[in-house]
C-alpha cells in the first residue's frame, strides 16, 4: 500500500477532475504489476497494473489507494477488469466518496467471490492525497484554500515600498506545488494593478488542464496590456458586476478573456456564486492569493475551507502595514473566526507554514 500511495502521488495535478490513484499487484510476495492514473492516459491505475501483471494477476492481491469504480465513465468499470484478471484479493486504502461508486465497487467484488478489505491505518493519508476530490464529492463544491505569505506579526504589505519578497525562494517554490494541485486560482484587481502578476503554475509539472486564473474586478479596471491579459490562452476569467463598462467588456472578450457578471453585496462580486459556478465546471479546488480586502470577503462570506499561511522571520510593525486579513473584521474576541486541525509545516530552517481548516457554522 505504501508503494501504491507513492505511485498515486505521481498523478497529482494530472488527474483532475478524477482522483489520483495508485495500484500494485502482488503475487507470491512479489510485485508483478504497477500503475497510476493520469487524465491523458485515460486508463485507471488498476487496469494499468493488471495489464503489466498479465497472467500473473490470476490469484494475486491488488493493492489500490481508492475503492475500484463499478460504473461506466470514460472507461469501463475497474471491478470488471479485476474480475476478468482473476484477482483473488483486493486491499483498498479508502472507500470512494463519489456517489456513483461509494461502496458499490466493494460490494460488486465481494458478490463475485473476491476477498476485499480496507487497509487499516492508510485512510487518512489516502484522503489527504485527494482532499480536493473528497471534499468535492462530499459537498458538491470546490475545496477553497486561502494562501498568504506573512510576517511574524501577520503583515503582507508595507505602506511605502513593496519591492522584494516576504518569504524565501524555497517557500515560493513550495507555493508553486500548491498551485499545481489547484484547478483554479483567484486574486483581486488591486493585486493585479499593484504587481502586474501572472498567477500561473510555474512548477514545471504536467497538468490535466490549465490552471484557471480568476480576477475579481467589479468595475473592469484590468488593463488590456497587463501580463495576465496578454498571456491569456483561454485560461483567464474576470468576474465583474453589471455596473462595469460594456465597452471594456467587449475589449477584453475580443482579447480572449472570459467575463462573468456576478453582482454581490455592496457593489462587489458575489464569491459564493463564483464557487458554485466553478463547481458546475467540475473545478474541484480553488486557491485564493489576494490582498487584505479579498481575504476578508472570502472569510466573511464563508467560502474558505482552509488556510495555508507561510510565515517569514520578519516583523513590519506599524499601523499602516496591511494585515493578512483586513475589512471590518470581528468586533469581539468571542466572535473570532475559528480553525481546527492545525498542522505546522517546516519550509526552511527559519520559515514555517500553518495549515488549518475553517470551522463552519451549522
């Protein structure tokens, strides 16, 4: 199972909207087949491992990181391939939360006489490997991660000069891994105007589909000459309001930019509707990399599922340096937004990251 999980990791970023899955076939204590799924490769991990094993799969044990599917999708059911190969035992790390599968694969195999068990102690690791997929299947919405690079006193921007970086090159490379795992990334127009950013996946790793770059821009102030627009290849979505100029909209659309009108509170864009729009397009994960105002709006509107904050060994201080979360904030400590499942990640000798899940009301 450990090898199957390592194989599955090779598919991270290359399988969406499918999960990353690894499979290993073992016969008489020897590994005779291996496989992991990628979207371009089409075939599921189980099928690839069985094909490599050939006749040696008969009477063998199949270790797989996710319950085998029992429905027709882009490929036939993996359960039928397992039965046809003559596998006698299947060990899965976790049940598939997909409503089309959820227990049906295990039931089908057992009904046909195959011994099936869930590997004890591997479910948490297997779920974290596919946390966006699991979240999407359980909630119907993409997993939304709020990422930020902050000083020890929680600041993301200085009042006068913001040249340079808060975190190290190593930390920024780690961020690219987060982007690589994401289907979409969103920022605000303020960040675009201040930094002329690209917001691309620069990990250099293959993806199943382009990272969808999203800009929240209620008045369509995004310059047609900015790098996000000039680099657009069908991967840029600008979310605006009905108050935006029709002429600016036509200009941007002629440059290949997708425009989505989502009127929200106080003349701003509606983040909840944006998340639902992404869900309809089977975007299973959204990363927020923005400024104080957008960060607060995302938290206040309840779309954030988790945070990933990178901390640098620096302090800016002062009342004019921007905090990671701005807006009106909460007026009482008893009303503070709370988090659970806190994990600390060592990034460099002097830098760390905090990952935590937002406690949702109700």
